[in-house]
C-alpha cells in the first residue's frame, strides 16, 4: 500500500495474470448470477436454484449531491474518481470494507486489462428505471456481489425414485471491481437433487437413481470476472471448478463450466438476464452439456418497505442439452419471488417445474435465506 495514490489503473503483473486467466476460460463460453448461483449458486446451481444482494449488492446510485470519499492513507477522492491500491488492501477493502456507492463508475470492455483490478469492490447502482441488481433463483447473475446465503431445495418424485433434497451454503467474495470468488458448499445431498445456479455448480446434472443415497456434495469454486458494466447493462464471464468431495453416485465428480452471463434493465423496473455455459466433465465423467438460461422479472416496491422491500417476481427458464445426445435435453421453468426483509436480509423462493420427461424431480421448491454486507 505504501506509495499507492489516486490515479487510473495501469497494467501490471496482477492485471496481466488475471487477463491471461480470463482469456483461457472465457473463450469457450460465450460473449448474468444468477447465479447463480452458474450457484454461486449453495449455490443454487443447475436444475434447481441461484443468488442475490442488498444495499451492497443492490443499492442504487446516490440520491443526494455526491460527496468526496476518504480512503485511509490515500486522502480525499472526488466522486467517481478511480482509487488504485495495492493487492492486499484492495482485497481486504473489497471483502471487509465499507463501500461507498458514490465511487462507482462504468467499467468497459475496452479497459478490461487496465482498469478495475486494483480498485476495491463497490455495489453496482440500480438501473436507470430503478431495477436493483439482485440475484434470482435458477437465473444467471451477470453481476459481482458480496453476500452469503443458505439454500434448501426439495424435489418431489413419484414411484421408486423417492424424494430428493439439498442443503447448501454459498458465499460471494469480491477481490476487486473486476473479480469475484464464489464458493458453494453442498453440505447435504439426497438422491439426485441438484441445487442452485446451473452456472455455478454442475453437480445437479447427475441422473436420477432409484436408490436412496445421502452424501456431502461436491464443493465448487467459481472465479467470476466483470467484463463490462454500465448503469443499465453488465456482462460477466466465469469458470466453475467442481471438485470431487462427495461420494458416488450422487457426487464425486470433477468438472469445469465456463460461462458468460448478462443483466439488462431494459424498461422501468423490468430486467432481462441470461447466460450460457458448457459443462465439461473431467476424467471420463460423461459428455459435455450446454446449459442456457433466460429470465425476466419486475421489481414492484422500494428497497426500504418493511418485509417487502425490492419485492420482485420473475420467471426463469433453464435448458440443459447433452451435446452427444440432444434427445435427453431437459427444460425447467422456475417462477419465483424475492424480497428484502430488512437490514440487508433477503428471502427468495422458487418453484422449479420440469417441462420435459428428462428431470431431477416431478416438481420442486427452492428457498434462499440471504445476507448481504
């Protein structure tokens, strides 16, 4: 941090390394999480669920005249002035600091390799129409968040399959304005239920089994990169790394899922978001699957309405297509709601409903209990 000062970010070894990582993983994916929550999602992740935020995640732009911001060791910064700091300071301020929304400014694709990497994370503003940048269940994010949440997902089946459920913990840790790390911990997995964002945790691609199994699921780690962000549109790229921490046949898999996602406030408080990813099993774990998602929703209330702040309804569609066998394509429609309970606590609910014979459950339900800080 010594010698750091307020100025525009220059290229450096850290930025170059991140740029190289992005070029390796974003290429195969495409060009918002929900996540998604894919999970961050327990992420909510696959056929079942995803994420969101609060004031830190969803706060709109300043409603008063912007005031200069103070940065310890760096002095006063005029509103919108980029503040470059050292690597350690940037990470600690991003995760533990008190972000100032007044310092937000657009980050463009044209400055991907030169801006944002050494600037502490700040919450993205509401869109021009007033729509908050928040995550939804079973929806791509297209944003960087700072929050954690618990997921409970239940799939109800008929016949010999039996019901399935999942409990998971997910946390979004921003390292800078350009980089977020999403960690998904599925601490209990029953039968073949998957949970969370298709783009975050591909474990839910496991086919149903007639036997009852309960296990710890597969941990996933997802670095997410902010490619482009303006007031009304944002674009991200990520690669989910699934690790075989669970047991077969429900878990015990290794896979990569590169993906891209977008978020767009196209009118009033209406938002459209979507994404596409490629689930790539490693070690002979099956064939690739293309996971695509599109969602639309509307926010009806203001942020501070008691128990029903930022109340949002939405509908999300997730399509999972095995590239070697398109006949096994599955389509899931998820209507859902999200509400701010107060003090940056959120509640989300979704009802994943299969539209094809390929399914994890005949019908399901997903709940998120979320805290942004």
